[in-house]
C-alpha cells in the first residue's frame, strides 16, 4: 500500500526523512512552562502554522523527543504515489513498534 504509515524512534531516520522534504525541527511558541520548552513539531516552510513555530536544533529536538518518550509516525508516499509530508509525533507507550 503506497500510503502506509511507518513508525520509528531512530534519530537518523527521522532527520533524513524531514530534511529530504525541506523541513526542520521546531517547537510551538508559548506552550512551554518552566523547564518544558514547548510542544515539538516538524515545520515545512510555506505550510500553515509557521508563525506559531520556532526553529530549534536537532539536538534540542531529540533531547525532548527522548524525554517525552515519543515516536515518529510518518508516510513516505501519498495514496496517489506523491512524496508525502505527513508525520506526527506520538507516544511510544500507545504505539508499540
């Protein structure tokens, strides 16, 4: 199935997928409290939500990714065979891989 979703916690695999599509790690501005730096996101320039996002380093992204025990759910291709930018950060506990 062309639009099948995959899930990974591999940092190199996540970074490669994001960068191949022109994206970068980001956090949502104003969502952090105290030592919590905010909700993680992957930002693709030109897509909605850009104004509310702040670019962060891969090191900061993966530190928080591990701390929050997240996994990366993504698609390589859309149902129509085009390159997909669909991705989502999910809980490892809820999505065993």
